[in-house]
C-alpha cells in the first residue's frame, strides 16, 4: 500500500515498437524502477505491491522495524527470491544488465581469519569482469585503488583483512562492491555496529558515490542517517507504507504507521525510534 499523496513519479519515457512491444528509453530510465512488485519465499508471500524508483546520483533509504521486509526487498531486486508479480528494472532493463549492480549484504561469508589482504578482498569485486582465465590487469588494479581511496582505506591496502577493525572491514566490503563500477549500489544495514569514525567515513563515501552518479538504495533503521545522506525514503512494515521525498515521508503519522508497536518521539529536527533493529 502507498498512502503518501506526495509521491512523485519519474518513470522513463516508454514507446511501442513496430512489433507492438513496449520499450524503455534507457538514457532517461531511472537506475532502479520497482512497479507493482511482489515477492515470495517459495509459496509464502513476503512483500506485495512495492512501487518506487531510484534515480542516478540519488540515495533512497528503506526504513522499517525488524522483520519489515527490507532485506527481502533487496534480495528480490537481486533475483535471489522469487518475484511473483510486477516489474523490477535496472537502467530500463530486466533482468539487470551484467555488472551494473553492486551489493553489500548485512553479513558476509568471508572468513576474517583467512590469510588475504584488504587489496585482495577488494579485487574480488573485479572477478565478474575478469572471468575465470584472465589475470588482473592495469585497469583492474586501478579500479581497486580507486575503490580503496573512495572508502578512505588506501593506506591499509596491504593489511591482512582479519587485522582490520569491524568498521574498516565493512568499508572494505563496500570497496569490493565499488570496484565493480556499479550504476546501482544496494546496501543492507551498512552502519550496524560502526563507531563514529567509521560511520562518518561511510556517510562521506555514500555522498561521494552520489556525486559520481551512482544510485544508492540503503536499508537502515537509522533515521538520522537517512537525513544525512538520502533524498527519498521508502517506509516498510510488511508492506509499503509510504515513498517519496525525505521531508514529506518522515512525518509523525507515517513513522507511527511503520513503527506501530514502538514509541515515537518527534520534534522539528529529530525522529527517535527506540527499541528496534534488524531488517
């Protein structure tokens, strides 16, 4: 459901070709368009009738309580769970064109005890472009160096990954996603457990990515983070509560509908949503 009357549509121009098929002007298509999409885990429905867009160079925050469907939606966009209705388009195409989407999951299976450097971890982001047979070349090494510079960890490139702090490891995993040069970046609770220094560094990274034209969709329970880096908000609680510009969606009424079972305090500057977490 979407009861936000201020929701704005930026749907790309669509035309009908000679065969009667609908085509999208990809030059003007949003980086991500989700229209009437429903998702399920096997026979169990998970989310229904989700509608929103993410334009190039903008960030959208997905906000909702534990179990509201934020991680489910990210997996649905990636095609990791079944889409049972509607459309999901990346740059006007479905499925997403190869190499256009970067993803940083909430938990990663990389063993921090494995003897591998941060630079080698980030090089993993180049594997899709490399294929199985080609060794990393000058372009790959340049992409890795740039990704490390973006997240502020160039000076730790040769450090064993397991020796980095938890916050630095999280930034390193973000660099791995950035190294693939995505047009759309999906982040699942990237700020969980970060100290202030790593939190600030991650905020600056998201701002820089937006400036470079990357579209960002970030799952978070941190409303102040949304205020710091995001342009629009998608409120979820098992369904779509509202979507639109941040200042129009983060109203007391909308937030109470999303977090109906926890206390809400709100003044002209701050929304506080205590006692929740997760995805």
